[in-house]
């Protein structure tokens, strides 16, 4: 009973921690693109450039990420809520709902996102019921015209405009 209460409380606290939202992609051995929505994403290192994210051991895509040796993290823009929801489901062909292309590194890149981190897997570490992937960044892209998507209390959307304040000059 204590374990369940702690898990519920943990979920409540984490649900109140606002994060950005990403889609992480790779390819199957036959080149078919796969991906899923992830909010467990963070920077790790500047020298070399590294990021991390995690995936539940129950995910049907875990094998592809473990065997692929590389992945792309897409930082979603505020106008990509439907894309976020599609990649969070068990939709058979998630890529049929968006524009995308294969990069020169052989990774699926989704169009219209705020930012892209193409990575080679540095290490994957089992941690509890998830595997943490650490990737060394091999290529970067940014769309400066977009604002990020926010995930908070199980909702997706833009950062509230009242958070943006004009810079004051002295």
C-alpha cells in the first residue's frame, strides 16, 4: 500500500513540473521510421555535446532504439499538439500524419519543429522500469520563428504569454 501511495504522489508531483515536449525518432533495420513522444529529455554535456532521454521497458520501440545506434530528438513547437498526441499513441503509421525526410545521417527528421538534435548513442542504461539513452549530438537545427510546447498537468500547449516580459533597458 505504501508503494502505491508513493507512486501516486510521485506522479502528482511530476505532473506539476512543467517540461518541454519532444518526439524521438530512429529507424528499424529495414529503414522504416519509428518514433514516440517523450518529455523525459535533458542536456548532459557541452564537451562533447550530449543529451539524454528515457523510454519505458514496456514500449514496443525499445528494441529499435537499442539496436539502432542513433536517434533524433525533435523539440516540439507550440502549434504541434496534434502531432504530439499522434506520436504518444499506438498509431500504426505515425509518420503518415506529418511531413518528414531522412537526413544525411540516415535519421527521420520531422518538419516544422522548433529544434532537432541528431545523435549517435553514447550509452544506454537500465534504470528501474526505463532505459536512459545518452546521445552524442552529431547535428543540430533550430527554427527561430517558433515557440516551444509545454507539458503541465497532463496538458500540452504554448507557454502562457504573460510569462514573456519585455526586456528592460538601463
